[in-house]
C-alpha cells in the first residue's frame, strides 16, 4: 500500500484544501474497494504540532502523526497557506526541511494555491515550472526569482512535483492526481460525485490584471500609468521609450525586469482587462468594446483576447454577463 501524507502547517492556513484533499482521496480508496480492488493509499495528516487552530479557533485539526514519525511516504500534499504565506514559511522550517528530504528519497509532492511558497522555500522549485494564485504572483516572483512561474496554468506536472492555481481550483488538481495514481475511471467517478469539472487546464479567465507595481523603477511606473490612461491609443513602444528618453532595447529590458511582461504584453493585458469589465457590466457590443480599448481589427482583438483569457470575447460575455443571456 502506498502512503499519502497531507501536511498541516503551523499557523492560520486553509482548512478547506486539507479537508478536500482528504475527502477526495478517501472516496477514491472506497471506490477501489467497491470495485474489488485494495485501497491504494494509507492516508495520514501530519504536522509539527499536536493541534492547529483555524479561523481564530473556530476549527481545530489534530494531525494523525508528527512528521518526524513519517520515515517514507509516496505523495505529499501541501495545502494553501491563504495570504499568510510569509508567516507560514517562517514558522515551518522543520516541515520544509522534511519535505525536501522526502523528495530526495523519492516522494512526489503536490502544492495547493499559496502552498507553493512553502515548497519554493525548500529550493525544490528552482528551475522548474510552478503555478499559484494569480493574486500573489508579484510577491512570489520577488521571493523566488529562480522559479518559472506559470500563472495561466491551472496545473503543472514536472519531475514528480505538481502545483496548481488559486483557491478551489485545488479540486481539479486532486482529480488530476486521482487519475495519475488510480486510473481514469476512478477520476471520472470522483469528479461526478464531487461535481468537479474534469480536464480544466487554465485559470486564465479568472485572472484580474492589476498591473505589477511593486517594483522600484519610477520611469517604468510612469510608462505603466501612460499605457493605462491611454487605452484607445495604439501605442508605439518606440514612441513610448523616446517619450522617457530611453533607448528601445534598454526600455524593453527594464520593463520586463520590473513587470514580468514586455511593454506590448503589458499593453495587451491592460486593454483586455478593460474589455472584460465592459463585457461583464454593460450591454456594449463586441465591436464597441473593441474600439474603446484601442483595437480596430476584429481578428486581432479576438486572438489577443483568447490568448489572455482562454475564451473568445463572445464566449466571455455570454458566461459573465447575465443581461447578454436574456
């Protein structure tokens, strides 16, 4: 029998991702028994404290074992740390060291949402792809510049390390892992029982782009402000760089370093974010919104919109605007 260890870190973290992971794998085990097979996993909650309180003591979790008693495990699940990731990393060094040791001994590891901060702190994500909640990407990049962050991806799978996007998208990761460890039939069964959309690959449509401003380059901040205040313009990056008396190549380099996007990508994201809000909150047509955000070519607008959101403009409007369905 394989061993699954669900981590219970110290600190005010996320209870739903612990309970959700436990319930889905427990149900997968039960399904295997019902179909005449043996349970695949022995499932344990493990931590470094006897009890961990959640939501100001409203709930308490009592891990089955201390991690020091777990000498070998096959799969480790790190739950979301909510927005307490820096505090969680600081108060769980023993747990982080244990996770790194287990990986070196052959364990696979899955992180949920901001649990990626804990795994990245171990150094195991350096040079690897990783996803996490789109809302914390700036902090993650500044803390872990050697990690290849893929915030549009719902799930990453690389060298026995699995990560996923934000919040309740962890349910999709659990179904993905059930299929990986059990089989497709069990994954479909669990998806139906828990009513989880199977095969979801992207969290792009959920991203709210606010612009990466947590950097110290004042010239780039001014350039960002100019882009954001001039949505209807088809901005020439050469003109923009000359406006700030910087060579084009140097401007591009500084912009990418500060924001993680090229100037063109940043302009596209700002325009598409504005278009999304218009589709959500108004009766404006696709063409009206397109012109408002500086596009005159329907095909180009549709292609950029799909690249950023994973959906066409008409699909997005139909999904998020109730009036559009009337």
